């Protein structure tokens, strides 16, 4: 094999390793409970989770989670971390995924309405690249005095294909140019 052909083959073999990227895509909605004394304003933000969260909706890369629609089955459980209004803050982990908030906003704290907030942050998972994601949280009254049922979700900001890195394009272009130059020189 001529040196130019060997270089071209080496470039093609190296290309798949250069373009592998695995962002997390999909939607995950969890349900759980909070202490009713939790507060939802930018100045007094304190969410006290009670127990664990369970998957209620899971699509995309989350679709292997066991869903708990009637609360009687065995669902994938998620550890919920109490929040004290400072970022970064881990919000949940489970099923190999973790969501860490980098900012909190859109607080709803009015009494007798669903309270809540939104957060931007990073979603990480085993075998995936860290992915920018959003997290939405809102409460629902259950009629119980000790806890308030909550629904919250997270997912990627956008679900899109990962672009080929510029270095990969340059590698292929250079290899093709070297092959064309070698042919022209021989012809």
C-alpha cells in the first residue's frame, strides 16, 4: 500500500471516533410530594421534597423507565434533592440520569394557585454527553395536610442532530485532496 493510500485509510478509520456524540433527547416527567411549607419566590426559595419521585411520562432516551400511572405499580424511582434557592443545585437523580440546575426563574408563589418554578441546567446520563436541559415544576393540591403532590419534568432544550465537528470535515477534505493530488501527479 502506498503511503498516500495508507494515510487516507488512517484518516477514514479515525473519523468515526471524532464524530461520536450522544446528547440526551427526550422528555421525562416525574411525580412526587413536597412539604406544604415549601416557598416559591426568588427571595425565599425553599423546596422540601418528601420521599422519592416516580416516572409518569418518559420518551426518547428515557423510554425504558417503568412508568407509574396508577401509583400501584413499581416505577423507576428518583432521588429528589431539597432546594434552597442557590445554583448550581442537583434536583434529581435516578435511572442513570441526573439533573443539575444552573439557574432558577419564573417563580409562581401566589396562594391558592399551582406554585412552581423553572430551571435551566445540565442533564447527564451514563453513556451520554452532558446536555443543556430545562426543568419545569408545579404543585397540585391533594387534600392532604402534610404533603402536596407535585409534577415536574425535564428534557432537552431542543432535539436536534449533532453536527459533524469542523475537525472531521477538515480531516476528510484533506484526505480527499491528498488522494486527488496523488492521482493527478501520476497521470
